C-alpha cells in the first residue's frame, strides 16, 4: 500500500498517446505508444494476418477495434505505478464507455490489488480522461459474416469446443495468439488442416519487466479481455460471424471466499455479457461473442473431454509451461494439479502419470496446492481452476474408484481421507447433480445450445 501511494504521487499521469495502423500485402500491424510521464515509454504492437482483398484504410470500424485492443493492453503498463489519471490522447470514449473500462480494470485487477495489499475503490483508483479523436470517418460495405472463430489455447476446454462443433458440421477457423506446439497439435488432432489456424503476433514491451525487477508494481491483469478484442479483430478481418469461447460456469466463482476477487474475472459470465453489450453499442461489427461451454462446470467438461482420447497426448493447460518451448506441463503449479485431479475419476493412475510425465498424486510438494483446491485454506489458487465443490467431487469419485479396485491410495488421497472429507454416501447424488447441470446464465444461440445439449446427452 505504501508503494501504491508513493508511485501514484510520483507518477500521477499515464498516457495512451497514440496508435498507428499499417498494412502490407499479407499483414495488418498496429503499433501502440503508452507513457508513464516522467518514467518510461512503452511500444507494444500486434500483427494480424491479412485476408486477401481486404483493406482497413480509412475503416472507422477497424480503428475502433484497434483502439479498443489498445485500451485492453494499457492496463498492464498502467499497473506498474497505478497513476491516478489515465489520459487517452487518441480514439474516443464517451462517459458510459469510460465507466465500462473502469469496471473491467477494477474487477480484472482484483487479484493484483489483493496480492499487493492495495485498498482502493472503483471510483478513486483511476480517473480516465478521453481527449482524442478517431482519424477515420467511414465504415465500408463488407461481405457477409459466416462461420465460427474458435480461440485455441492448447487446453482441454477449447479442444472440446472445437471437437464438438466440427463433429456437428459447423464451419470453424481457429485463433491463437503467438502460436505454440500444443495449439497446432490440437488443431491437427481435430482433423482440421493447419491452414485453419489464424495466428496473431503480440509483441509485449519487455521494458515493463525491467521496471518490475526494479520494484515497481506487478501482478495479474484481465488478459482474457485482450484475447476478446484481438479475436474480434481477427473475426472482422476474416468475416467470421461467431467468436466461440470455451469459458465455463466454474469461472464465475470468486478466488477469495466472500470477496470480489476472481482470478478469472475476464473469463466470467459477467464480463462476457459486458463485452457482448460493448460490441453491440460501440464496435458495430455484427460479430457475436459468446462462450460455448458456459452452461457447464469444469467437472462436466473433463468427463466429456476424456472421451476424445486423441487429445490426451497433445493438450497442455499449464500457464507456466506455456512459456517454455515446446510447451510442457511444469508439474509444479496448482493448474497442473487441478487438471490431474479433475481428470482422476476418468483416467487410471498410470494414464495420468503418462500425461504429466510425473506422479502428481504422490508428490508431497503438491500438498499446499491440494489444500487450496479443496477449499481448506484462505483462498483458492490464483489460477484458472474449477470450483471447490467440483474438485471435492472429483477427488471423492477417484478415491471410491481406487477402493473399489483394491488399489493403494496415492498420498494426496490418503491426506483427504485423514482430514475426514470423504463421504461416500453423498458421492452419487452429488455426481448426478453436477452432471445434469446446465446453467441458464449463457449467451448461446439456439443452434449452438442444441449442439451442446446433444453432446451432453451422448457423453454424460
């Protein structure tokens, strides 16, 4: 909190100074310029593959999209000092839009504020001042929007979405930021050609990391909003009607019990609704943004996913491991353990060990994360993990499977039994309740809802 106050006093203004759009025969590039007045300038950029015979010259809609992506990026650099004023010298924001961005920043920085011990509120944490103008004035006549853009992260959720939609005969292209092995392997495993994958290149200004090393503030930001706006640009360029996310109902659970601190805020249904509304009011692309798996819990997704065994050797859900080439399971983080636990009722111990390359269930170093995942600590892990309720169900089902098959319980499951948390009499009713769940808090068009329901009936 002392750093927060000191930095705000020393660096009272953050400026979104400019963005520039350039295009070649095959690429559209957006360069951004941010500044912490008196401290540093930042020059991040994005490159998007250009659809043939497509130009964004004087395209007001594209300029709105490019500016919005810059707003989503800006908070990552602003957070180094949390300047009380964010001055926007390019693009345009109405008062209603400013409120929208303040909500995204504040809620998306909940973990950042919590971890850094910062006590602030949505009204005072930043004052966004918009003084810029758009350069373009026309929205061109473009071809009709058709088909789906499915963002692929390399994990089980997007693999399940892609598999389900392609099996149903939906026309799908895939989207990735900075291609990784697991992403390409997921697309290939689905039966689509590698040409079905559209990749954007995000160039993060690493001078921010140097500031972090010097002691400036660091922490989690709402990165999925960056995915949302960059996917919107990709769908617009390629004339795709639907952006089909793979965020689930479990993403709505707060990471810290009793507080609005959600590591997955920008994956929540609340943000999905807000983004959908923002697109309709201010971007006017006609693109429909929604999450295909929103009605489901992580437990249901895991059970459906393992039926498509071709993905088991290639999927990766580890955020730390994604920073390594080729991307790996780091086997030293709560996300790796969560995936292992949520799959444990449906795969054998040997299969799990083969996937991760390590026996996580017998790894004593995982005990701390295990305690957090089952809800016996102050907060869940600050990671994209499922709800406490479904982790406990998965563990209980796995324990029963081990006992029924007279197998020795692994270390973490023995710990669970010793804590008196295993209640076999309630497992079946709990399992049935979760597997039959279908949250109505979703934005699925009827065609997609019917596809998902049919797949649930087939696999659950």
